[in-house]
C-alpha cells in the first residue's frame, strides 16, 4: 500500500509539463456529480482555453442511446487538491452537439440572469450554508449513531466537541482545507444540531461564481467521503422524527442593500419574495416539504414569513443589519439538495429584475 500511496502522490512537474484536468458535470438527477479526466499539454488557468469534451449521455440519463453524445463546456477552474501540483478540477455545463443546453443544464439560464446589466450593476453577493449528513456505508445510518438505534436527544451536538458528540470531524476538516487549497471561498464550518450532520459555508461570492464554487465544494466532499468509506447525504430530512433537517440557507445582498439606507431595499426585496413564494419553494429542492414543517428552526412551507433574528421564519434579517440600517438577509427556505445555480439566479431575478 505504501507504493500505491507513493504513486498516487507523484509530482508530475518533476518529469513532465503535462497536467491532468478532471472535468466535472451534473448528471441526470440534477444532483449526481460525474467526472472524468484528460491529459493536457501544459498548465491552463482560463476555462475558455480548455477544449470542449463529450460524454455518453445515455449512461447519465441525459440523452437517448441512439443519439447519446453530450458536449461539456468548461466554465470554471479550481486547483486539484487530490492530484495537487498544477493539476486542475474543471466545472462544466452540458450541451447538445448543436450547442443547445440540455434540460439539466441549469447554469446556462443562471448565467443569462447574472449577465443582465441591472444585475451586474447590483453586484449580488451570496453566502451559502451547505448542511449535509454523513452516513455509515453499510447501514446508511448517520455516522456515530448506534446501528438500528438512536443517540441521545439533540442539544449537545451543535458546535460540540468530544467523541460522544462530534462524528466525522476528520472528514470535515479535510474538506475544509481541500476547498481552501482549491481556491473555493469557504468561510467556515461547524457541527450541526443533529449528530452526524455538518455545515460548510461558501461565500461571499458574486453572481454565477456562487454556483460554481458550491458545486466544486460538493464534488470535493463526495471524493473525500469516498476515500473515507462514508456516504454523503444531501437529503433535507434524512431522519424522520424529532431531528433537525438539512438546509442550504442562502445569504444575499446587493450593492443597494449594502449602501446607506439599504434596509429599505431589503424590505422591498423581501416583499417581492413573498409574492413569489410558491414559485421559489418549487425550485428550492426535492423533499423540502419534509423539512419545512414549522418546527426544528424552519418556517411552514405553505406560509411566507420574515423577521429579525427569527430562525423560524422563511427569511431572516440579522440584528447587525437592523442596527446598521444596511447589509444582507438570509433566505432559510432552500433545501440542502437545492441547485445553487437555480436558487441564486432566482433570488436575483425576483429581487432585482422583477417590477412587481
């Protein structure tokens, strides 16, 4: 095994200018991440200079077998924390050979919204709190939980320390450092309320970069849990009963919200969100009705609400924002399995482009 480890950690730059690029895309479920690698003649830092590539869409439920070729367009580059050196991870979106975005390509429409002059002028900032659950590989039961049984009630686990409270910290810290190495703007991590559940935060990021960075962070986490022999779950309510679900709270601000008098802009934006509550909920993740029950720090899925420092509301405004009269707000409705391209662009479209 030591020889295998030595080979995995070979530094290619000692012997060749060639690099390895891992092309990453989203599969047919809208949540499954796929990837494959190719050799390039030398280092690349601009995704526009990377070659397009293709894959068999019939094997990812994204194309019929008799016309299965799907084309990958490179969109964002990150340093590869697994191969290291000058090797890269490449976030791609997918198109037909004729150049038409396939139905599961949510990045294309998001990019159109973020390229609108009115949206560009507002410089939308995002901070996404990605919650997730680590599961034991053989039992599909949360990490640290007794097989077929339950741990003690929630209370000591949130931001807790100790072998009886924090399960999987080595995975979490590995992911934290790997993301920072890759160039992802991870701003923090913490253990969540349900044991075996954790959170990392990506942001602040501007526009389409929020989706690119969150998907890259998810891919890195999938790879690390693969190495650790643990399953990553983004289910919004992995355990029924008196246990917290998993969300992807999305913090948001525009230039107008960050300037003096921004609190009035925030209130107008929240009003616009209230008028489109059903449309947003429909796009905020599958199975979210199991999570948004009005309990466990959530608002009821059917009713829009907002409040200052209220974690039981659909949208929360922080005390600091209220005091300063400017800042950001937090949309607490998105589920842990939401598509960040959809959620971030939808918030921008509703709050900036909507005239209602």
